[in-house]
C-alpha cells in the first residue's frame, strides 16, 4: 500500500475522535435552578375569591422590617372584604433554612408561656418540598393548640384562573376535628388555593389574580 494512503487512513480516525470530543464536552451540565413553592418579594400580590360566600381576600407584600432581635421580615398586608365590610391586618414572614415562616415582631406578652418559641414562629411550608414532610407548625404551644402540616405532591390543581401542575398540597391537621384545611402551592406562584371545611361548611378561596415578581396572571380587582 502506498505510504501516503496509509498516513491518511491513520489520520482520519484521529481527526474524527478529535472533532467528536470538541462537540461532546466531558464537563458536567449545570442543573436547572430549582423553583420554590413560595417566595417573598415586595410588590407580590395574590387575590382570592370564595364564590359560595362572596368573600374577597388579598395578600400583598408591602415592605420589610426587623423583629426586636434584628431578624429581617417581610410585612404582608392581609385584606378581607365580605358583606360590604373591609378588614385589614398585617402578618410578618421570612424564609429560613428553605422554610417559609410566620412570626411576631416582639416576644409574646407572657414569655414564660412559650419560652421555647418566644416569637411564636410558625413553620408553614418547605419551599422546596418533595412531598414527604410532616412537622409541628408552632413549637412550644399547648397540646390543645398543636397543629401539624403534612405534605404531598399532586399532579395538578384546576382553579378558576388556570390549571397548575406539580402542586404542593399541605394538609393541616388540627386538634379540632371539625376544622379541616388544605392549602395548595404552585412553583413560583406560591399559595394558589385554600379549601376549608368548618363545621360541615365548605369554603374554597380560589385565585383570581396573582402577581409574583414580573409574572402576572388574572385580572386585578380593586377592592372598595
């Protein structure tokens, strides 16, 4: 065989291997960032409506502040409009160790009642839950007030706004067995629906408007 032909035969496979390695990097691909089931951003708004009672609820993150111990928290304005009456209240939240918490700004008035948990911190959800959580919501409370949260992932929840997929369901286990509450969280959008059975009455707070960061779905309702 011609010497030049032999050289070409040996060079071509090496060239193919080189080109293949260029197009198929051995560096590992970066995983896609996880999307939380709940986040806190100033300006986030969630509006809900219960068709059975005509009740509107609005939750808006309006500011940040600090607890007396320095912990930064988000100020959430909660508005309920029902039967031509409007109620406004404020709650305080933060995220720690991937959990979404509610807290008091100051210690409870009688700290000896709950020295374990003086700010009455309540754990709501794991923002990156895989559907296998079971935990006490508020440490240090009396047995008659011990509420547990149990989670699971369900395929979808159909609401009046849209169908949400890969939804986190939180079953609230209350000492009062006449009170049953299930909360549903969608990735990125947060709490999308609450279903309650209280003394055999059914209430469903369904979303009508959700704004989280730059994402917006539904039509905002200006409450009186």
